[in-house]
C-alpha cells in the first residue's frame, strides 16, 4: 500500500514537472492563425503555446464555451482546415463519426504549436448537432421543439408566431434603444421576453445582426437566466416547489393534480398557451409547504382541491 502511494506521488510529480517544462521551457515561436467565420477571413499572429480558445477570446473572436475550457460541454467546436494535431481523448467523446472524419476539434483543447487555419461553424448549428448526435454533457442539456411553423420576415420558420408590421416596429425600437449601449444583452433580452413572452430565434438573430452582438453571447446569456425561455411559454407560469419541506408535505401529489387538471407534464405548456408547468428546488416559503407560485403570486398549503380551484380562477371561471 505504501509503495502504491509512493508510485502515485512520483507520477504526479513527473506530470507537474512536464507541465512546467512545457509551459516555461518549450517555445514555438510566432504562429499564424487563419480564422474563417461568417464568410470572412481574419489572420492573427500570436506566440505559440497558448490554447486556441484563449487566443480567439483575446482577439474578440467570439466562440461559445460554457465549460470555461474544461472540455466538458463541447460547444467550442471548430473545423481545422490545416495545422492541428491528432484528436485528443478529451475531444473524442464529443465528436460524431462525421466530425472526426472532418477534422473537427474543441478549441479549448487545441494548443497553438504552428500555423493553423480553422473554420468556426454557426453556433446554433453546432448546438443542434450536439443534440442530434447526443454528444454533450447531460448536465448541460438543451432541447429544440418545432411546432406550427409559419413564415417570418427574416427568411426562417418561427414556431407559433407571425410577424407583421407592428412586430417589425417593436424590433426596431429595441435596436434603436440599445444601438450605442455596450453590454446591453440582458436588458435587450428582457424587452424581447416581455414583448413575446419568450425569446424567438429569428428575433435573436435579427438583434445579433443589427447590433453586432455575437449570437453565441446572446444564447449563453439567454440560457444562463431561468427567467428567459427559448420556447413559447404560457401566459401563466406555474412553478411548484420540490424542496425538502414541500416534498415531505406532498409536492408530488400537487404536481400530479396539476398535470391531471392541465393535461400536460412538468416542463410543458398547454395548447391554448395559457399555462406552463415548472418545478423549482426552493421558493423560500417552507412554512407554507407544499407551495407553488403562479407568475409572482404565492399559493401555499396546496392540495388537490385547491389545485382545481386555482386553475379555474386563472381561467376566469367563478369558484
């Protein structure tokens, strides 16, 4: 047992020494990075040895990385046209067979050792491929749902929303209000969310293009805050607490009653777009357990009968 600990200690020491040696003793000279993105080409001269993702970020070339370079999300995919080495084991788990054959890499795992040319794909196409191929960390799951498609003025299909002159005017007001404002992503998303009750993809693309804000930055912000939704949600959002106190007092029975009354499961929206059912770990109202909220209104000590009456109330039916 002691010898095993000694061996592990030696291996760790060797690994640390090699990392230090590579970082401070090995030099690669100047390297040229050729970036192809959005039909544009840009060349960057950097000192070799840095990670590709950090170099791109420093040069304001936006590419998504939700895992901060830890190779646990797969969102920073780039296609290497020339100059990269072999695919690392930390990259393979995120790659489909087609991507491996196409020399796709994770930017956070590519180290600049010589001249390299890359192609950065459209952010949403990267995410959709991750979902389709199921090559992603399950703790960072995304979902895309397409229903009742209608035409939009931006040349794309938009689920459940029809754009007209009034909609275009609303978008122009948002663009004009924040055209000269830096770091305005959150207030822009708040205005869009208030207008449409969710964040439609074509609207986000429109804002990205008109205000020159990277689409990946918009989507990272949109998916970070729970108050934003990328899919249409109901007029009344019902959020049921599933914390310890509520769970003990029967939160699951309340959820079951809501699902039965609304005809949907948690995370879904009724067809009439009136209700969306969600759950949350804690609402901070343990003394009212089991508790839920509709919008910002708190309803405590819930049971099956109260659930039925509550839904009738928000449907405008007398109780």
